[in-house]
């Protein structure tokens, strides 16, 4: 039985798709092993959102070669679709598969002999990436990442994802519900809905039949038909987060009070240069509506610093807006030039050191926002879903509203949800420490 190992870079969507590819290979007679172990085949599912992702891909290829110099190395994913000619020339790579080919990987695995020269490449024209492949990942059995949508029709000037994944397209409502029910029957307590642009759910055709469902209808169907404890929306564009979605999820017993709303810039000038589909006024309204529906909702934000034309004054607009908004944390990205994007040729290039300085400023702000949000939750009793990993005598988990928590290790709590009082914030300023309300067995609280 040949062995296969996987390494996934990038977003939740990639992890879901890696799981589907792995399942197909295991059903085809492969034995799955850890990536650091010697394997006959190494499959690297790549991201290409930033230049760092490209660089990391090359490092991972090196790790595979060190684990087994004779291992057959396959590179798939966004980087493979965007730059197959570049990857095929990398030492040690044997096979490069594009956006659609990666789901048929078995048919491309032959004798598994190392390539003498450049790697073999199978990469479709991105216009042909117009079918949907269902995927979900449930590696830790605490939560499953369920893919409901793929591709993107937006034309943001900094982004290569439409070039790597193709047009927006979706699974059918019936298929998504069936997959979610399958996950629930496996005993996994949380499902995370993911895609490139999940709020765009319902676009495209499935089996030559046009979709007739919206994202709101999908959310309503999942809430009504899937017996799972929690459902979470991974990220949704602010212009697609309708008031009806906010209201429905706020009243749902399954959908948790947590939204991740990409902002990218707090300057209308920069948003126009980015060709985003909203201005800051709409973003403010969305944050206010979410908080009005449930003040304890956690709101995460994506933001890019150093975009071309972002002067000190325009960056200050971003900083001030984020400082004012009632948000919970930031994911901060430093702008990097990507080939075949309009932004790469724009004037007003921000020097690299300045980009890094702005990134640091927003990361500090993020810690302040997270601390303030965590402090607002102290004293509350909230449901905590614990993970099945012993970390030096403690176990970690998340509340429904995405507060990171820990308590003493107890294997009986693993992959279960318990209502616990949020007691204090640890010395690192990040992790909430929880103590069960009935904790007579705990004798040493000094460690917390």
C-alpha cells in the first residue's frame, strides 16, 4: 500500500478540499501518514494570496524532500493554477495540477517515479473552472469546515483569487444540507460554512440547472434540518450581509454570535482604488446592526495596509475608523504586489518598511480590541466547546462568540460543550481562563 502525506497552506477552503482529495486517495488504496514522515507521495495544497505564501510553498517542498528524497511531490491549489510553469521548474516537484485537475488526482498518479527534468503539468484554462466539487474537513473532530461556494466574480484590484479559482459557483441547497447532516451524524459538534465568497451563495449552475436558493435560505435550511450544536459563518462580505441574515442568526439556537467582515481599508479613497463593493458608511451600518441584534457578538475584520496610494493621511483614516468601531479583533495583511492585478501597476507605491510599520500599528490595535472584547465577557456564563488536545495540563476551547478559553485538562470534556463562567484573563492578555462552576475537585488555582 503506497503512503501519502498532505500539507495545506492558506484558507479554510483549502483545508476542506485537502480532506476531499485525501479521502479519494485513501479509498483508492493509499495509506495516509504525517507530512514529516517518509511517504511515497507528498501533496502540497497551496495558497497564493501573498508573496509569502509562494515562498512558504517552496519551503514546504524542501521539507518533503528532506523527509524522503525519493518521494513523489505533487503541488496543487491556487499557486499551482496561477504559476504552473514556475512550479514545474522547482527542484523535486514531479506533478503540478490546476484548479479542476486536483480533484482527479488519482488518474495522474502513475508509477510514482521521480521526474528527471521539469515536472508534468496539467492545468486548465481558468474559464473552464466552472463546476462545483463538494468538500468538507473534520480533522480534529471538534469542528468541520464545510465548503458551500467556490470562485469569485468580484474584480478587486489586488486579488488573484478569480484567476486561481474561476467564477462564483455553489453547491445545491440539498447537497449542502445532506453533507451537514452527514457531519452531524458523525458526532462533530460544530460546522463552519466556508467558500471564497459565501454571501454570493446561489450563483452558477449545478448539473446545468440554475440555482434558486440564496445564502439566507441556505442558513435557514441548515438551522431547521441539521441536528448539530453550532454553525459558524467563516467570512462574509459586508455588502452581502443582509439585515435578514443578521436578524435570523441572532435568534438562532445554532448559528453562533460571530461574524468576520472584511474591511480591507477604512478610507473610501482606497476602497475605490481597490474596487470594493461598499464604502465605509455601509461598513459602519453593518457593524452597528450586528451589535444591535446581539451586543455580545464577536466581529473580526480583515484589513490591508500599504496599498498603492495609501498616504499617511489615508492610513490614519483606516486606523481611526477601526479604533472607533465596536469590533473584536483584526487580521492584518501587508499589501504585496501580485502579477496580473491592476494594483501592481498603480502609482503611489508605499515603501516596504512603511508597510511593516503600519502592520505593526494595527496588530497592536487588534490586541487592544481583543482585550476589550474579552473583558466585556468576564463574569458571563457561556457555552464552551473544548478541543481534544492536552496542552501541559490544560485544554483549550472557544465560546460560541469566539472567545479563546482554557481550563484544567479533563479528557471527558474533549469535543463537548459545557456552560462555564468566564473567570479571568491570563497574563498573556489573550486567553480567557475558565473554571467550572462545580470545581470542588480543583485544589490548586495558583497555576491559573
